[in-house]
C-alpha cells in the first residue's frame, strides 16, 4: 500500500503501472465473481433457495451447514480484502470529489450486507435471499463504478 504515501501517484513511474494492474485484477475479480456465483449459488431467488435448502421434487439435497459456513467465511475474507484495497485506491485518487464518501459507504454497506443476509437467510428466514441478491448486485455495480472511476482518474483525467 505504498501508493498511500506517494504525493502524486499519477506521476510516479513505478506506482502507476502497479495501480493499473491492481485495478485490472479487481475488475476481473468482480466480473468472475458474478460468473462463479451464478454457477455455485445462482443469481435468482429461487436458484439460491434451491442451493441452500434443496428441492425434494428434484431430489436435490440442501447445502451442508459446514460447507455453507466455509463458503461464507471465504466470502467475508475476499470481500474484506477487495473492498479495503479498492477503497484505499479510490480515496487516494478521488479524495476531492464530493461523492467519494457516499460511494464508499454504499460499497461497504452492501458488501457487508451480502454475507450477513445470506447467513440470516440460511439460519432464520429464507426470504432474506432477495436481500442477499440485491446487496450482491449493488456492491458489484458500485465496485465496477469505483474501479472504472479510479482507472479513469489515474490514466485519463488531467
């Protein structure tokens, strides 16, 4: 996180390519996360419910509790790393914009709501899968915006 200490990141010959690479990897992670979730959990409420709780008519077993807890644990770790890194880059490059605080708070709130609502859905109320999906898509959209805005600010903006 050396980029947080450099005065002008855009002019630093060593940090600019590193930040560009980091932003490309974050962008790819967000895209591939959607594909992975579509194949593992599903991207509709009925698909997520079938994955979590099974379907007797189709002879699909519910997700094992230990598998679910391991899945959520990994998701929390990856979310934490991604959201904190992306936020650090976004703040560093766009700290003068008025909307920076709002965008970052949206990312953090919906990023945290995603695994929490999935846990509540699994253990208490299956209706929370809709909230999980809303939070999932919202943090991905905000993450796309933050990645693209950071990339724009680093390379194109004057």
